[in-house]
C-alpha cells in the first residue's frame, strides 16, 4: 500500500529558530500533499494544502509566513516552522493521496515538535 | 454544532468483545467515508474506505454507511488489546479534497 514517510519523528528546538519537516511519498507520486496539526487528545486540523510546483493553499488562521511549505517534487513536500515559539509545539502530520481524487489519504507518522 | 460528531470515549471493552464505533454528520454532500486508527504519537492509519451508502468488510472490521440517517459505524469483531487506539472517522465531498474529521474515540481493549 501507499507509504508516506515523515522526518524527523521528533525535534526539540529553541525559541526563535526554524525547523524543517519533510514528507515523502515513498512508492507513489503525489501532486498534492496536506499538512495537519494535532493537539493532545484533539482531532487533526488541516493547516495547508501543498501543491507540486505552485504555492500552497493555507487554511484560515494559519500564517503562511510562519509555516512555509515547499512542494518541489512529486514525492517531497516540506514544512518549515520559522521563528518557532513555545505555542508552536504540537504534532504535525502530513498526508498524501495515491492516484485520483477518489483515493483516500494516507498519513505519515507525524513529527512531534517541542519548542523550548 | 460540529459538522462531524464522534463520542470521545474512552470506550473500555474486554478482549474478544464486539466493538461499535459511530459518527454522525450534518453535511449531506459527504460521499466518501473513512475510518482511521491512530496509536499514541503516531500518524493515522487507514482502516476502511467506503463510498456512499452500504457495508464493507475487511477481516475483523466492518464499516457501515447510512446516508439517509447521516450515520456511519465501524464494527470490530473479536477485539484484541492491540486494537487499543483512537479511532477517527473522516469524510469528504465528492469533488473536494478536504477531509472533515470527527474528534476521535479512544478505545481500550482489556485482556
């Protein structure tokens, strides 16, 4: 089945620094990937839709200058949290769809970000 | 009112029990319905994927969709301790990409 790999699985950084999270589709090409954020004991919140070769589409309330998304190839999307603050600490999960828009989403294993 | 409602639980059952997990929704435009299993500190894993109304079975799992009632269910037969996780329902419209998730139900299967 479709495998989505996310790296790193956890990261600790200091306030003010930037952190990059990678999301790869291992055995399929994904023109669209999605970035979610999940707080403890809560469901997933869509942050942005990443489109290969074009700008990402951000959900309302998500700062595009803070959460930079780059989808440089059909198998790689990156999320960079810039000038991180402790309130950015969260679980970030990417997902991708194999095949047509009728196909289901497959998720990576998430990245736990802790900002100190 | 949320677009997708799901009882957060926790739901505690003994090993071997039949588990019933449910979601209700308000948007009649939803056409695709999914169930994901999420272990602690892991990403969601797709369990079942159905289109429109009807039943779908895969091993110990059965998904049911009743669009007339705007109600979907996931049944787990012969539940195992390894089934202990949070189960998320998700759905989307026919032409859209965006998934709408339920809040998740935490399931605990006790040996």
